[in-house]
């Protein structure tokens, strides 16, 4: 399995680099990493916090203007260097690069650290999904019908249960990652993603027959710009990066496993399109159900878990359907976690030459220790609040609305100034250059000016808002 990294001198290390076994392999891993809790769990409540329609519009625009160009850029960076984000940065350092590239060197390390911290909090929410699966299984065996509220209350009051569930999740994640790229990653995700997509679309069709669907459509797609706040822009940028898995180094690593004949811009577009579609479908589904249930807060991280189970359990086929849905949601969360852990492991492996098994277990243990903070945020640490927010939300805010956009900013500059025009052209332009030439200059403009400009502007707005809260 040999892979050349054009544009660079081939080293022994690069020759041995794994490669996706087929074109489908890349898509499965990239879509598996992108589609996860970010679409079903995080997107609806963030949209709810920001008043719906206008934020949704902003999110879709930013997915195209910020997310897609960054995703393409990370893939090209990985493909050019044939390495993960840490080694890519070092390689750029060695070439006679401009000061911008030199001064953003730490972005790579920050991306890996962020992945580790995100994995810990992702593991906690994945644990919640596992909890719903097990509770429904218990309901099936004992013939009782659990309710969303009783299942959620059990979790909220019991932080140690959350830690236990997070550790089970991390165990599953390590097991798949240790099987290697082709054995583990491709197979697992290839199996889980289609089920997830079909279920979301199927449920949405079902939900559209509810009377509340009109209200949900209006809430999601009628833009009322007065609902946006000064932090909406950074929240939308942060969420776009989170949901597309950019700014974590994930796509750099995935790009490095890509085959030479892959059309990178088209691949980036397909992943972005599918991920955005799943988010919009999920948002519509959740809001239709939430409007039907009335007494729910639309802006709370527990939104998905408070409204969806009752809806599923009330359907014909009830509990079985609920189990199927939460298992597939769990598999989607597992796919995303695998993407996170894979990247950390691949980077540590490259840098320290420690073996995969060792790196994977160390990461899992560190993530488990870190997961104690979000896991206990609704029980032992529930009094630790700032501005009405609990620890889980504070953590989410710092990681996704501050650190992730900062990495995205650095990454766009690195892609822009660290790679030469020839290197970029090589992987951007397809055989039929005429068609892609214009897109190529748009893309270069975005990574050099538009994305950094937007992120800096969004930071300024966010800072102003913190300085003068309304
Ligand atoms: N994109 C994933 C989601 O939306 C989260 C994720 C981020 C996964 C980064 C891998 C890497 O749920």
C-alpha cells in the first residue's frame, strides 16, 4: 500500500502511510466524523439560543464561505505533506516560510489538545445517548414505557453514572481505532452512517404530519434578524467548524490518507453538503417535536433528550423504534469520536514513534480524567455557575466559540501562506482546469482574506458584547 506525496520528497515514513482502501473509504470516514452529535444534539439548541431562522441562514452561509474552504484547505495540507497536523506544521517550518507561518506554528499543537478535550466532553454526551439506549432496552424487557423526563433526571442527578457511561464509550472508541484505518474506521462507519441518515430523514417525514410542523418551518427558515446577538456570528463560525470537523487536524490526517486520484474540492463539497443537510433535517425534526411538547426550553443542551424520546415512544412500534434510533445516533457519535481519537493517535504516533496501542490508551485515559468536569456539572459541580451557565456550557463556550475559531483563523493563514501556489494547484485543479480555475481563485481569496477577516470581526463583536452586556 504505497502512497506518494507529490510536491514533497518522499520519505520512508510517507511510503508506509496507510491509504483509504477505496474512494468510498475516505467519504465514509469524513462523513462519519462530520455527522454526529453536532448535527442532532448541538445544532438545534444553539439555533434555539440564537432565535432560529436568521441564525440558521447565517450558519448555512458560513458553512459555504468558511467551513468548505477550510475543509478543502485542511485536506490539501494533509495530502501535500502526507502527514498529520503536527508533522505538517513542522514540515512547513523547515521550508523558508513567511513569518505568519512561523508564528502560527503552535496552532497544530493546540488543535491536538483541543481534540483531546473535545473528546472528553463528547464522550459524556455520547454516554447520555448510551443511557437512553439502555433505559429503553430495560423498558422493553420489563414491559414499561420510560419517559424522557425520568430518563433525563436519572442522568442529571447522577454524575458518576455519566462518568461510567463515558468510560464505556471511550472503551468502544479505542477498540475501533486500534483496528487501524481500514479494518476499524472504514468498516465501522460504513455500517453505521447509512442507517443514521435514513432514520433521520424517515423520522422527519413522520414529524412533518404533526400540526406543529408549520411553526417549526417558520422558526427554522423565516429569518428574523433582530433575534441575532453580537455573539451569534462567532457561535455560527464555531459551530460550522465543529460540525464539519475542521480546526481539529482531523481533516489534515484524513487528507493524508487520500488517494492521488481524488478530486479534493468535490470531496469537500459533498461532505459539507451532506453534513449541512443532516443538520437542517435534524433541526426541523427536533423543533417540530419540541413545539408539539410546548413546555420545553429550546436553548438548553438537554433539548434533544427531553423531546425526542417521548415522540419516538408514542409512535406505533414505540420502544423498538426508540431503541433503533438511539442506537444509530450512538453509532454516529461513535464515528465522530473515532475521528477525534484517530487524529490524536496518528499525531502522537508520528511525533513520538510510540506505538498505536500505547497512544490510544493514554489518550483515552486522559480524556476520561477530563470528562469528570462536564460529567459532574449537573450534580456535584452544579453550583459552579457563571452568567447562569453551568460548567458544561462554559466549557462548550470556551472550546467552540473561542479556541476553535482561533485555530480556524491560524489554519486559514497557514494554508494560505504556508503552501505554495503550485502545491495548492496540484490538488485543487482537476484535469479539466478551465472549470475549476475560477473556483481556485475564490478559494485562495477566502483562505487569505475572507475567513481571517470574518473571524477577527466576529471576535471583536464577541469581545464588545462581553464588555457591554445588554
Ligand atoms: N463533527 C462532529 C459532530 O458534528 C464532531 C467532531 C469534531 C468529530 C472534530 C471529529 C472531529 O458531531
